[in-house]
């Protein structure tokens, strides 16, 4: 019998619920501790699993012997939790985006490298069947041009205690490009390699009547990749009539067009009349969050990070690109060269 791994969770909100739901059938783990600045939230989750509740990450690590921890916090709330996990030498999973502050994220990445700690970032789209098919094809037929993004309507309703309390405030979430289009950028980086520079323009003033709303209404972003490829990415919360998620990748002999949250793909090949459909579900039809959780747990158990598709250090690059787009837009479109 393998040892039961004792798991902790920092941030007792929507994504901790999503991950505990996804791991509900895992027989080799136990949910041992929950931590939230709002202790009542941690206690409500802890009570449902017979676990302990905390409001301070360092106190949680001091009190409970954990094998791994999930850090499911809003972008503005990172730092303390990661450094506490590092001090306790506990491998950590961090939901995307891993931070909103690139400098702090780079500092954490350097500490992770020094400590040789297993980490995983929550970019679940890299584990989809469509991503596997695209990765294989595009390794042999590289992408020259891509476009992608997330388009939706104004965030008018939702739980004022939960995600909506911070999502609509750019200084807390980083804005839609940093918080949401981060998925598209991460998948593009997975399939196209690293980027070298970015420039962007923002639209503001179209979305009105939402208390505390400080986001850009839309962002149009151009990226140059180190491979020589170029791409256009977009974010918008300005339109009630039509929305969607997409990533289209164009190579010499193939085009891969992914759509929706599930990233189902149509793969076009030169000379063939009909595209091939590849599902965005996880191999075996498993829950996509459970698949990334299982990859992280496999690495924790074995000490070998091979199953993890986005490490913390890799996610720093995705964060840097999304933040650079926002910075460029604030500077009226001036290109920003990427460092990491
Ligand atoms: N992978 C995905 O598809 C996906 C989907 C939704 C959200 N997310 C990401 O997951 C992260 C968490 O989002 P969520 O939906 O769970 O948010 P949420 O608002 O539902 O929950 C966040 C929780 O963190 C707590 N918190 C805030 N600051 C804290 C601190 N310093 N220490 C401890 N707890 C603190 C809050 O009280 C709240 O309970 C975000 O980065 C978000 O972008 C990912």
C-alpha cells in the first residue's frame, strides 16, 4: 500500500472546492488542512473533511505535517503562502496566474530552484488530448502565426465575497489578460516556445455601471516569439452579444483551431478536404483538474517532476508575458522586451 499523502490547501474558495472535488475519488490522499485569511471559510471546508483549519500559512505548516499544498489564491494575495511552503520544504501547486507581481514570482522561482522543490502551476489545458495532438504535429511543422483570446460580457453579477470581489479590480487580479487570457498564452507558449517581445493597446470606457470596476474593457496584443513566429491575442469583457475562447495556430502544412473552455480542436491538413476533430477532454475522459493534480502527486510521490507540464519557473514566463502586455498598453503600445 502506498503511503497516504497528507494535503493542505491555502485559500478556501472556488478553486480549492474544484480541486478537492476533482480529487474526491483519489484513495491515496487525505485532505488534512485548510487555510484562509477568512478563518470561517477554512473551517467550513475543514469540517467537511475532518481536517484542521488555519488563518496563517506558517502556523499551518508548523502544526500539520503535510506532503503537498495547493495554493489557490487571488493574484494579489501571493507571497506569504509560497515562502511559508518553501520554509517548510513542502512541494506546492499554485493556481494560475501564479502571481500578479513578476518580481515576486521570480524571487519565489529562484528560491524553489535553490530548495530543489517540486512545484506545479495550474495550467490544465496542457494535459488535454487536443494539446497532445497539437504538440506532436507542431513540433515537426512549426507555427508561423497564431491568434487567440477570451471574449465575454461585462462581469455584472456573482458572489461579492468570492471571485467577483477581486476579479474586476485590475490592481487585484492584474486584469483580464493576466488572470484569464493567461491560459491562452500558456498554451501558446507550450506549442510555440518562448516569446521575446510584446506590444498592446487597451480600450477603456465602454463598460460602465459596475461598482469598483477598474479593468481594461479590451486588449489587443501582438507578440513576437523567439522562433520568429508572430501572434495576435485579445481580451474583452465589452460585448454582451457574443463571446468565446479560442486559439488558432497556423503552420506550413497544418492549422490547429481550438475553441471553448474545453479546447476541442479541429486540425486542418494541406490537401485534405475535411479537418480532423480532436476532443479537448483529458485522456481517459478524466476530470481535467484531476489529471493535473494526479501529475503533481505523481511527482511528489516519486521526487521526479517529469509528469508536470508547467512548473513554477515555466509559469513565471507566462506571467511575465501577460503583465508585459498590460504594461505596454499603459505606455500607449510601446513594445516591451521580455527578460525570462
Ligand atoms: N484553472 C482555472 O480554470 C481557474 C478557474 C478559476 C479561478 N482560477 C484561479 O484560482 C485562483 C483562486 O481563485 P478562486 O476562484 O478560488 O478565488 P475565490 O475568491 O473563490 O477564493 C480565494 C480565497 O482566498 C482567500 N484569501 C485571500 N487572500 C488570502 C491570503 N492572503 N491567505 C489565505 N487566503 C486568502 C479568500 O478569502 C478566498 O476564500 C485565482 O488565481 C484564479 O485565477 C483558476
